[in-house]
């Protein structure tokens, strides 16, 4: 059994062959796919896809690069979307200081509001971070303190740092917060020695495997549209790095996803 814990199936790059993409994933054993939203429209589409395909689940949220779409009623609209039984997380949320499409102050405000919503609904969070990981972790540390004080069970498994690209020190801070670390296609790249070394250091019990499709296609498909079936290549690379059997890696990472998303 395989899971793809981060895939944007709602994007229009899948409009022409979405059914075939899902079929290819099924054929290689992908039994769960998480589709995070990036804004309210995308979140709505993610929920609708979860209704259509049995293996698709949704996360709802506003991505930092879509922060200018945020309105006064955005939280209430996300709250309503999150009532659907196949919504298992709040996301994709976080900070992105690379694209800088949304002013930093607004990104931080939106991020904190959505973290508060996740705490209210007892839903884990799917975190995006680009050139902002230290700032993201500082905010998450404050949030975790609130979860601990309220004795929220969410503190045990609060979320995942999607497509992690930090160093060992930042990974350790992530682990201290009980967050899972998401590993995507770049771990298969020949020039990804730093990421591969980090993955070797991290216990399998703390990893999730992702595609981030249609982005970050693993070797040998680098530069081409990604899809959930290629999560198998990520799992195979992790097995190689850990010198562990492939089925052990898939078993552990699939169980990790089930603990986090309760699907």
C-alpha cells in the first residue's frame, strides 16, 4: 500500500486525463491521495474531487502565494468546507518569502488565523515553507505551546512540513514539535546530496512521502508533469538510502499518514 500525502489533482494540468492519472496510481498501489487547496476555489475543488474518487481526501486552506485572495469571511468559509467528512487537514498554509507575492505581514496574519482554525477544528496542518523555514518554525512553536496549554490531542500529531528542504538543525526543531517531515521527488536527484543525507538521518517513523504533483517530478521524469503514481519512486529512493526493504518503507510511511490524517 502506498499513499501520496500531497498532490494538487485539482490543477488544470490534470483536466484532460485526471481519470487516467487516478487509474495509474491505483495500478501501482496508491490507496490514499491528499489534495490540499491553495485558495478557497481550489479548496472547494479538492473537496469535490474527494467526493468523486474514493482514494482522494482533501485539505482546505489558503497558500501564502494566494494571500491577496484573503477576505474577511475566508476563515468562516474554510470552516464550512472543513465540515465535509473527507477533509482531513488545514492546508496548504505557511510562508513563502521566495515568491513574495503577498506582503510578509499579511502572510503571517493569514498563517496564524488558519493555525487557530486548525486548533479549533482539531485538524492537522499541511505547511508550506520557502526561504522562510526559521520564521515558520517560530510561529509553529508558539502554536504548539497553545495546544499544550489547552491539552489538545492535536499536539501529538500536529501536522507535516511539506517538501522539507531545511538543514539538520531545522529538522531537529521540526521533530521536537512532533511534526512529520514530507519528502518529495528532489530526493531522487543526483545533485541532492544534502537532502539525501538528511533523509538517512531521519527515522522512517517521522517521514511522509509526497509527490507535490504536478510539480517536482522525480528522476528520471525531472522537468515533466508529476503525478501520484510516481510516489513509488520517492519510496524506492528512501528505501535505498535507509538500506531497508521497500515494503517496510511503504508500510511505515503509510501508517504515519494514517496516524496524522486519521483516514
